[in-house]
C-alpha cells in the first residue's frame, strides 16, 4: 500500500479505533479495580477522613469494589481452566496439532476469554517463523482494527494493527502501523497524530536472493502464503459487547452507597458542640474550663431561656443502606450471570442442586464457547493447512470443552457405572469425573489392555523368559 493510501486508511479508521480503545480501557480499569469512584485518586483506592472542607461532611473515602474481575475470572476458571480437547479423527494428526498448539494452550485460551470479556472480542495472529514453524500469539484487542466486507458473509478483508515501539536512539516512542491482507503485510511508522511524518519501515523485512539464499536488502512489505488474513477474531457474543456494559451501573451504585456508608462512620465521630448564651469570653476558656472543672457557666435570660450546650451529630440510616447494598449485590450477580461466593451454602448438595447454582454461569459460558468454537476451528484448519492435510477445509473437527465446577463425584460415578454396559469406551472416558484428558485416558486404557493380554498369554511369557520354542 502506498503512503497516501495508508494515511487515508489510518484517518478513516481512527474514530472507530479510538472509540473501541476507550471502551476497552474502561473495562480494563474495572478489571484492575480502578472503578470510577477512584477517578479523583488516579485509580487508587484511598481512605481519607479529612478530604472535604465541609463542617459536617469531611470524610471523602473512595474504595472501589472488585466485582468485575471476580465475575470475569469466575467464567474464565469455569470454562477455560481445562483447554478444549481437539479431535480430527486421526490420532497422529491429533498429536501434531496438540504439539503445534503448545504446552501453554490452556493459558492462551484463558487469556482469550479475559480479553473477550473486557473488549467484546479477542484476537489471535499466526505466522511462520524463520524455521518455517507455525506460530501463533494473542494480540491485545486495542491494537487491532478489522475491516470487513459489507455482504452477508461479513468476511475479514484486512486488519490494521497499531502499536508502540521504543526508539533506542532517542528514547522516544513511535507508532508502528501494519496493514494485513490475504496476500501481504505493509508496515509504516509515525510519531505525530496527523500522520504527516508517516514513513515506510524499509528495514522491517529482509529480502533474500532465491538462487543463493543471501540477504540482498530489506523492505516494508512481506508476502505470505496463508491465502487469508492471518488474524482470527474470538467474539464474546453476537454483538461483540464487553461484559462490563451489562452491570457497570450496579457496580457504581454499590461503590457510591458503600463509600457513603464509610464516610458517615468517619463523620459521626466528629461531634460539634453548640453553645447558647455561654458566659465565658472565648472558646479556649471554654475548653480549659471543661477540662479542669468538668462544668461550664451559662448566662440565663429568664423564663423560656434556651441557654445550654447541645451537640450536633450525624444519624446513619444503617438498615436502609444495608438493604440497598444487599439488593444491589444480588441484582449485580443476576445481571452478570455469575455466582455470589458469599451466598454459597450447598453442603452435600445433589448434582441437580449444583447445576441450578451454576445455571446462570453455564448460560454465559455456553454462549462464549459457541462463538469460540468457530474461531478455534479456523485456527485448527490453518494448522492443518500448514501440515499439508489435503482435506483441511472439509475435515470434521471435534471439540470437547470441560467445565471446572463443584460437583458430586460420587453421584457422577454411580451414573457412569449404571450405563457403562450400554455406552462406548469413549463416552465413559469423557464422562469420568476423575479424568481430565479423555484422549489420554483412552490411550492409557489401550496400553493397559495390551500389557494385560501380553502377560496373560503363555506364549508371550515364554518369550519374555527367553524360550524360543513355539
């Protein structure tokens, strides 16, 4: 892409990009416990009993509640602690795919769910390294601005990726702008906001002589052979909306009520004395008299006189506030489709009772899983294409997602024992409550059968003992 076209593209996509980043940053703030209540403290929760210039209302405590992180991590732990098992109906190919996904595949799925919850969508970028090995990584959502077709297919046509890099020569940051298509990537850099200093990064990609393999130069353009834009979107829901939008107002209400409660507790300790017709000359004399004599002299004006000492205090509507906090918290977990850990009383609960407890969380997790399945299939097909699988586009991909939840293992085991004679070994392995990886369990069972049959066969025993007779 030429420089003028790149500048035009950057300017056209900037409004959408900035709006998205602002919304994403708000979710990150709440995820890192920097709720709006702490804006005056630059995102830090602080207690301040002398923060206001008000005689009665001096306290200005600002402590944020970390509900958003709890709710996000609750879903992440429920749906992504155990990575989905991939099965393409070929054991050797399954092994290669698992190897390519890497040992930290579960951590990447975990991060994808966190990003999708905070941004509404997460992104995976894949490429080939210098050894022609398939690699993939998670791109922060704020760096990616996708460009889609306007037809019903909503095909990903291109991706703008913008991020910062440090210039070691002057210690300043500059922005890198990548433009990815289904054929190549073009890279520019700039420091100004209006892109007047946009220049190509001509040293980004080396150029090699095909005949000799020697490096003969460099360029800001690199062609790839993926045949599609090597970015995959993992949506959280149909409209790619962050989770925070559903319950931010309830968190803010809870913070306001809670901090108002704390402020009142601090302020109620401030007692203001009201003196009527005090007979002394000044306040210092009053304080001294109270300390020494434990009594104060007042001047009487006759019948109906109101001379005396009163105290001005603050009443705290404790019951009303406790009720409002409880209602807000209850509504928050309903709207967020989460589980309130302080309302968890299910000792010796049956499987049905536990499922009811997890019903709202399961609904949210199932929605996340349904959208992640399509995206994960796209990643698996990209890996199979790199592995030169001829039918990578049509091959069936099975995904098995495992929930991490409290469950009645004894009840699960009893159900399995009752249906074992009528179910396949694969179904039993998938449902076994003590098995995390059903594919590994199937392999272990086959190995056990081979070993058991081998030692029970007299011929094999003879061979093991060195007997060459049949």
